[in-house]
C-alpha cells in the first residue's frame, strides 16, 4: 500500500485538511436536478450497452453453463465422490460458499433496512444496488447448500408439508432452522427489494416502448402514485425495514449454529452467533464497495448519483464493522487459546503452524490489519478504486476465514486416526460457477431494473436544504414523515 | 402411528437418561486380546454388503468400513512401540450426538432395541450426523461403489459383477448419497428375536452374535444383552476394573466398553 | 348534469396545497379529489384528510398466524409422529423459540406484502386516469366537477399556478 505513505502525517496533508471546506453542494442531496432529468439519466444508464458489456456477459454465460450447470449435473450423476469431501471433513467448500454468499447478502439488508431505520440519508442512491446483492447472493447460497446434499433430488423432504407417510422433518436439527430462516430471509428481502422498486418501475413504464414497456407495465402492477398507494407502500416499507433487521441477525446466527451446535473442537463455540453476523457484514460491506465502484465505472451517469461522500460513509461503516469483527474474532480465539483443552490446543497449533497456516495469517491480515491500517484515512476512503481493493481483500480474507472454519477445522477431531487434509476438487469449478452466476444476474439486472431508486433520491433532495445560520450556509435535513 | 405416551426414561430430559444408560445390546472389546488382524473388518464388510471403494478413494479417507482398527505408535526412535490395537465402530450411544442433527429423521433412536438406527431410505445426505459423531464412525456412499464398472467383468459386452453373488440377502445395498454405519448387525438381532418369539422364549445369551465378534480369532469382541445380568457381556462390563468408555467426558453413553491393560 | 374529472398539474407542493384549499372554498369536497405524485407527499402538507391503510393490521394478523404455525411445527408435529432422537426432549423449547420466531416473521412479512397488494388493488391493469408527467416529479390534482363549470375551474387552477389543466380520460397505463 505505497499510496498511504504520502498521506500519513505529512504536513501537506494536514494543511489541506484544514483548508478544505466541504462544499455541501458537492453532495448528492444538495445538488438536486429536476426529477425528469434524473429519470432520463437512469433510463439511459439502462439502455446504454457497449460491446464490452456483451463480451463479459457472454463469458459469464459460458462459465455459468459449464461451471455451474454442467459441473453440478455431472456431480449429481456421479455422486459426491467427484468433490473433495471425505472423512473427517464431510463438509467442504459447498458450506464455505453458502456461508460466504449469505454473508454477502447481509450487507444489502444492512444498508436498506438498518440505515433506513436510522435515517442515514447517504444510503439513498445505493439501497437498491445493495438489496439486489442480497437477493442474488441468497440464490447462490441456496444453490450451494443444495449442491452439498448427497441426494439433492429428495431435498423436499426437509419442507414441512403434510405427506402420505405422515412424516415431518426434525426441528431439533439446526439445518431445519436454517431452512426456515433462509426461506424467510429470501422471501423477505425479495419483497423488500420489490416494494420500493414499484414506483421506479412505474417511471420506467412511462418512458419505455416495446417489450420493455410490457415488461415494466406488468411488474409495476398499475402503480400511479395516488395518496393511498403511497401510504400503503410507505407503511409496508417501514414494517419491512424494522422487521427484516431481526430476521437478518437471526439468519446468520442460525447458520453459525450449524457449526456451534456440533461437538467438534473449534466449532462448539458460544460466540459463533455474533461472530458470524459481524463477519457477514464485514464481507458484505466490502462487496458493496466493489459493486458501487464497478457501477460507477461502467454505467452512464452513475457518477452523478454515487459520489465521494457515499464511499466515505461506506468506508467508515467498513471500519466500524472491522473493529467489531476483530473484537469477536479475538474473543473466539483467546478463549480457545487460553483454555488448555487438548483438542482445541491441537487445532490451534495446527492452524498456526500447519499446512494451512498461510491462509490463517492472510485471513488476519486482510480482515483486520489492512482495514485498521487504511480505513481511518479519509483520502483512502474517498478513492473509489482503493476502497474497492480493500473490499476485495476483505472478501478474500473472509472467504479464507470460512474455509478455515469449515474444512480445515474439521480435519482435527477427537479421533487422531482420522485426521486428514481436505482438497477441493470439483468444488473449485462450482465456486467459479456461483460467482459467475451472481455477476451474470447482476449484469442483466443492471440493464433491466433501474439501479438507482430515483424517487427516494428526489425525496432526499426535497428534505435537504441549506439554511442560513449566522454567516454560514448550514446543511439541514428535515423530516417529511 | 402416534404414540402419545412417551416414557421419559427412554427419551426425554437429559437427566432422565442417566438411569437407562445401561442399554440393551452392548459390546465389550478387549484391546489386550486384539491382534489387529482385521478379520472383524472383513467379516463386517461381507455381512453388511459393504462395497470396495478402491485405492484412490480409500487413501483419501473414503473407506466404507463400519469398523476400523486404529494403530498408533508411541515413543521416539529407536524405542518405538505400538499401542494396543483399537477397534473403533459405532458406539450406539444412548445420547447420540448424530441423532438430533439430522433434518429428516434418518438417524433416530430405536426405543425397542436401544440402538442408533440409520434409515437409508430417508437420508438425503447432509452429512451433519457424520460431522457430529465424536468417534467418526459414520461413513458415506460417495459414489455408487457397488456398481462401479471397475468391479465388473466384461462378459460378451455385458457388465457382470461377480461380487454381487456374495451379497447378504438380509441387508440392503446402499446407493450413492446415503450415510451408513455399524448397526450391531441388526438383521441378526431381528432374526434371533423372531426365532425366540416364535418359540415363546427370550433370546439366550450366545445364541447369535455380530459378524465382527463371530470372526474374531481371539474372542476380543464380546456381544450380547447388557441388561441381562447373566450374560457374558454384562459380566465383563460390570466386573472389570480396567474397563473404560471412549470420550466418556462427552456424555454420549456409549454401549461399548473397552478393556485395556488388564 | 354529469361530472368530468379535471387534472391540474403542479410543479411544486406549495401551489398544489393552495390550489387544494381553493378547491375546498369552491365547494369541491375531499372525496371528489385525488392527488397523484411522483414522490410521497404527506397529507398534512397538502391539506388532505388522513389516508387510511390496513397494511399494519394485515401484518399483525400475519404475525399471529405465523406464531401458531411455528407452535404447530415445533410442538405439534412431534406429537403427531413421535420419533426419538439423542436424548433430547420430544418437544424442545429452545429450538421451539427459533422456529416460532422465524415463522412469525415470515408470515408477518408475507402478510405485509400481500396487504399492499390488497389495499392498493394491485395488480391493476385496467385503464386508469394518469399522466406520465407524474413520474417526472409533478403533482397531479384530480378533481370531479360538473361539466358546465369546467372552464371556470380550469381558469382558477391556472391562476393558482398549474402547469396545465385538462380533462382526464382513463388510459391504458
């Protein structure tokens, strides 16, 4: 990170910091444009595609066809033997992917729900982009969990529906809690994505022709913007915002309980609940940064909507979450380190000095050291590509963290005769497949769904004014509820 | 089938299980007698239709053996010794950690036999039970090993599997994607109990035994009724001071007592 | 004497709310008026009566339904088909709390979503009175007046600052 050396404590930086007065009109909320102009910009960003877009789309489609569908079909036909799971690591990269994608999806809910509840105005332009990440990430999480089943064609036996055998699933099992929680979360966040989307679909309907108009007309459900419709919509959005927050916390806690309920050294930890939730937010925020940077760089007019202040706020969030993550990580680690339980000790030694030690140290470096060293600096936060790079490193670190928690920790258990190292085989292809599918969905969505909630941006611009207090123009936010 | 009267001593609050930790069917394994010959492993494989997984998978930890002989080395060169051989199989825990975690009730507790059952037809292969077993005795059918072309002979263009002729008709052959584990030869248990019932008596001690106990040349494995005070298993369990349970601290209440350094 | 519906299009909230006041003075009652906008404008700002919504009640009903579904799943199904596992109580309470919570939230969210559809009569693909300028941020004031007084009302609205005043017709959205 050679970039930081010029900024750490140099006199020039201090001087500039004191000099620079943030002109509020640089902020999106204080730089309003007529709604019609903003609508035009959003519609244009959807219609404009360069040849590069189609090339990338084609590559992703090819990867999805081969690394997702073909590879998965092959695995279903041949059995899980083509994967890398074995005794003692019966769970491998599939579970790592599941936890990773659920983690990515948490950021969307955090931004669209928690920030809305706390009335953090900077969330306005990117709630939908984040919420789309949630929906698409959860699809990949669901795919990964189905991939790991030995007889996936019988997965419906987990659903609690009355059947002729009069059998019900086992609600003692954390996997059942998983099923219910993830179903709730997928449905909840998709509905929460759709509700604020309706007025923007209505706008798109009014400004489209041909097949697009039919598509938007059907999805917009006949929304006009009457007082009643707005009232129902905003009431529902408020209920969703408040209700989906506990759901979000419960989902990743329940996923963590898949591990914490098991009696394995390194897994049976009581701190896994909040540890996983914070880890999810950590990787999710990094992913949002990456997505926003790509959006800004590749889509037209996005630089009007997504500005430095959003990256600044996102960077601050990432920093706070990394503090909280470090706190829970250290909690988990020091309790195991201090304890003296023979098996946990062996596990910790193996993590720190064994064949996967490089992954352990990279994880600590990417998740904790790099955010700590960089995100306090405003200049780094407001440099989009740098924030995206930090986000990417955080995501790599979090992936390693889940890899360590699942297959690597499983290698050490209480029966030393069975200890063995896990090697991912077809899981590598399937992982590439899930990432490609996520990106593919996102790229298609970016051209079909208005990524910026324009009505929320206009609403925000209406509530922000510059008020004269004494000699200063003071940015003021009012409440329109 | 609804059973609203539940005997809390068999299944219920964890404290209540302590009295019944004894169990019905049990085993004693004398590690001093075990020579590590693996006859029990072979016998179990023959009795229970275990397929061969071939070298590559076996080296990667995918053997389908329901019982394994664990060998360890002690000491530094040149004073290296083996430890007593350790046959490890499903301990049929009274409070089995593999049972609550199966989402579809494929791993359940038999109240009649007081064993841990694996229902092959119900298993969808989440493998949580295998992760949760502290003894790591559960195995998974990673492929359709029984019908792998490797095992077959090509006879006039058709694949013929000679090993299928030795399958035990009392036991199913499992497809891929299903967990399995030692069942204490429940097919033999059922046969003996059926015979005893038709003759109007109880099962006698020594009337039948599991495949591994039958094959052991040194009689290191003893199988029988734990709750019958006159059975050999009961005597060995109760009256030996050097008996222990594996991973006793986990409170899984295993039904197998190991004897070592007697 | 038949009614027509006129629509006055306003750029901003202030002229719109004054126009509504003026219409009140001229005898147009609230139930003959409708305001359509591109962003939600509160009823207080426009001087309109408090709009009702059933969404919260429907959400609560959904939550109650979900609560009972959760209770049934965790405490009812094991009694229907008793399978014993691992020394745990047949109807365990801690997992029960999880199941009940998730089902309550699921049904509450589904009910909220459904409530929006029911209350707004979505999906509604019939021809409705609408102009596309509204999604450009304008505020449309729809009001019913006797046909003969059309011109009078139109003039008043133009005085109040309307961008345009025209009779509306139901059109395919």
